[in-house]
């Protein structure tokens, strides 16, 4: 986590996790002390992937967009960059 504190200097950070069963997007705000506070979250059912690989890109995209929209609504922020694992 310390490396993220050092290299990430912007105010908001949005991250995506595309798992076997769900897609989750978290939006965090960087505080002055260098830590992060979660300000929004969204999730959706994971579709379009099987065995860790994308099998239907359109379905996978829809899952990501749904989770992202939920996270943006809950945080009140519009995300321009999304980091993923």
C-alpha cells in the first residue's frame, strides 16, 4: 500500500476487480496524509468470462459499465480513469 501512496498523487482513484461471480468498482479519495477513503462502490454479476478469460466481450463490457455507473452514482463523481487487476 505504501507504494500506491507514493506514486498516486491525484484526488480520486477508481479500481475494478472482475471476479468469477461479480464485478466490483471502488472509488477512493486520497487524503492529505496519504491514505485513502472509500467514497463509492458498485457491483454487478460477472458475465462474459469463463475460466478467467473473456469469452463474450460485449457481456463483459456490460458488467463493467453497470458496476462503474453504480460506483459513480454512490460517490457523486465522474470517473475518467479506471485501474484494474
